[in-house]
C-alpha cells in the first residue's frame, strides 16, 4: 500500500465514521476501487484507522465521559448494559456472519437496507416532530453548539418572536424584553396594581452583575466560561430512558452484518423508540466508543498472529489523515444529523449500495 492510498483510506475513514454509512464497508469499497493490494494487512490497517477516529471521539466526548464517571453513574451503568448484546453477539457470531455475508453483493444490499432504515426513521421522526413554539417544549433543551430551529419561538416582549428572527436581530431571549421586569414584577402587573398608571421602569442591571446575562453553567461543567462545544452533547438534553437505552443497545447487533451501519441502526432504533434527533445523535455516537474499542482489541489479537507487509510510512499517513479529517468534520456531521439530515444520508446509502450491487452483477467488482 502506497502512502497516497493510505491517505485516501484515512480520508474516507475520517468522514464515514461520523455518518451512519458504515465506514468499514466504505473502506472495503474504496480499497478495491483504488487497487490497494490485499496482502494480509488490510484488516490491521482498517483497525488502525478506527483507532485514530476512536481517539478523536474520546477527545470530543470527553465532557460527557467525565459526566458519566461522576454525576451520571446511573446512566453510565445503563450504557454499559446496552453494550452487552452486541459484545456477546460479536464473540459468538461475528466470524460466521462475516464469512457468509462478505461478498460485494451482500455489502451493497446491506447499504441499501441501511438507507431504507434511515429514511423510515427520518420520516417517523419528522411526522412526530412539533413545530414552532412547541418544538423546545417537546424536544427539551436544544444541544449546545446547535442554534434553535427556525420557527422555535422565544420570548421577546409582549409576544413571541421566532428564534431565527431574534438571532438575526441580535435579541437575547434571556435579556431582551419590551416589558422590562421590576424586581420580579412585570410592568403589566405594575399597571394593574397602580390603578392603570404604568410604573416607571427600574434600572436594568449591568451585564457584569451576578445573574444578569450570564448563561447557566452546563451540567457537569465547572461553571467557568468556556468555548462552545464543537459537537452536540447529550448532557444538554433529556437522557434516554432505560427502555430506550436497551432498544438502542440491541440495535447494535445488526452492525455485525457487513455494510450495516452501527450508528445507522442505533439512530433508527432510538428515533423509533421516541428519542429526539438532538439527543439521539450524541448518545448513539457516545455509546459507540466502548463497542469500537472492544472490537479493536478483539481483532488486534488476530492481526498480531498474521503477517503484515504495509510500510511504516503508510501506517503513519493513514492514522494522521484519519484523525485530522475527523477533528474537522465530526462537528459538522453530527450537527447535520441532529438537525434532521438522516434522510439525505439514507438516500446516499441507497444509491451507493445500488451502485455496488450493479458493479458486482456486471462483473466489474
């Protein structure tokens, strides 16, 4: 494998890992397309690329991991239990499943199935999603790093203003109000109490006074001012219930079939179970970290017993490119999914899977 081929594979891994498109299937397809030699080291190299994106995932989700280790131990226990079905199935069935469904036709068909599942989940979530002023009430807190969706209403005086218009006008829904409050009593209340004469408005507290203009600290944070998160955080919204977590956990078993996306199957399961996209996206990718780590450890033992003939420079190039691309695209990809981009990804999977099946049927694969 040349360094250029390693860089291309690292680039594909860096993007595909953060979309529900099965990064392993894409590596297999691209490796065959570019003519990378199958010399016994392709499995080890794939694991090495997954190690790069796993390291990036741990870094990006470090705050949620810290929260799970401290203030959210109950949720951490449920996440551990949710990994048991996939881990057990991987130990018992993975080799036999891969041997039976490793063909190009099977991989393409699995991509098509993933796309259909994503489209169904997207339509289900869109059909159950309220709009306008009811959005924030139904979805809980919108994840940090994501603006409120267009049409979600925020308070701005005597009437509600759509949040996207408020943002364009520079209005802070927590501060701006045409009916300023006086010691907790609104001017409307002051009018009624004063016999119809509106009381003079109190002095607005300076921005540097405590409690004014200071956003509430994030759950699990120290309360100190910090930079906006590059990715949606599960801590910013309601956590899935234990029943929803178990459903998501069992959905990970589907990823044992080559071409089935783990994040795709679990995202779909979460949406069908009632978890909203802004919360399902960070939770699913956070849940994938221990499964990915376990798969790397399990496969590494097999790779250690086989001969690997890839040049050291190719290992380094692939790892660096995969990690670097992940750092750049992980945030935009996750925000895109949280905003309802699952349908577009589903269409892509159907098209890509159909192309693979057509290539296999024509003998071009």
